[in-house]
C-alpha cells in the first residue's frame, strides 16, 4: 500500500494553503475582505467599524502576507492566490452568499474568485483596483505610455531589492495606518512574484466581464497607481457602478471608508 500513502502525500502537498483569518467580528450577512500586495488586514482598519454593527466581517491575510503561509514553491499567480482563497472560504462554511471586498491586488483576486464561483458571491466591491492591460492592447498613445510607465516602475522595484525595501519602509512611516505597508526579507519572494504574476500579467477585465453579480468599483481621484484606461473599460460593463472619491488616494482613509461601507450595503 506504499503507492497509496505516496498518493495521499502528493495530494496533501498540492492542496492550497489555508489563509489566516485575521478578523472575524460582528454578526449578520457575511462580508469577506481581501487586502492588497505587501499589506495585511490592517488595510481595513477604518472600514471594519463602519460595517461590523450590521455585518459579520471576515478579513483574510493573502498568501505570503500577514500571518498567512508563504510556500517556498509558490509562484504567487492569481490562480494560486484564488485557490487558497477558495479553500479558506470553504472552511468558513458560510450558509449564504456573501459580499466580497478586495483592495488593490485583493480586488484582482476577488474578481477571479467571483468569476469562478458565481453562486457564492452576492456582490463584488473593488477598492482602488489596479486594472492594467498589456501596452499592445491599448490604442490611445497617452494611455499606452502611462501603462508602460507602470510596468517599467514595477520591473525596477523587482530588480532593486534594497531600494524597494528602504522605500517601502519610508512610505510605511508616512502611512496613516500603522503597518499598512510591509516589504521585507520575510515576504520579498511573495511580493516580487505577486507583482509579476498577479498584477503585471493580470486578466482582470476579462474576469469582470464574466461576473454576473453587481460590482461596485471605488477609486480615489489622486490614486497614483490608477490606470484610467482600465477604469474606463470597467465602467462600460452593464453591471459595474463606479464611485470616484475626490482627493482620495490608494489608501482606505475615512472618506473612502464611508463610500465603501455604503457600497457594501
């Protein structure tokens, strides 16, 4: 029976890791929140108090970040992130469809999950989503140039580890939320591969086109990571409602938190 034990071990190795449940508070219809790259559940520090009086709020740390596992063999593709999310949600044994909230890279993962699990998600709320396209797919020269600059910036960050870690530490000190940004030796591999394999090589707009539940898309007018062409394409989808937060940036500050809480419903 050695072959059977080998098969079981092989199956166990391939099972997606369970994500850390960082927050599980409140009662009522469930809301699941996913943070972005190089962050954790603290992303939603300003949002949770607005929602938990009438919702069960669950925040998960993404694969490789926060207190979730960081598998040495993971390539941190959108498929791997979503597989871990799907297994973790199954473990929650929720009895009803839920609202799924994703911030930044978490919005990309949430979109893929909603596209693949249409019966489980009641509403999709995307906050500050970096909706990028290959430059070859963009016809307008200005948009093509802007998109190219993002990709060159991300390539520079991936190839200059010491600079990126120092820069992230400096930005973290200026952040209005403690520990919001964390790029370190501990999560460097997860950061680099998630950036390359989940953000730069995304197909999120195609995922959104196949989602059939209502989508609320919220972004700040001053978000430095925003790709206007991606937002314009998304808002043309019939089931997408776009909310622009004046003077908002990439962080969920109080003004944006209020808009997101209203969108959750």
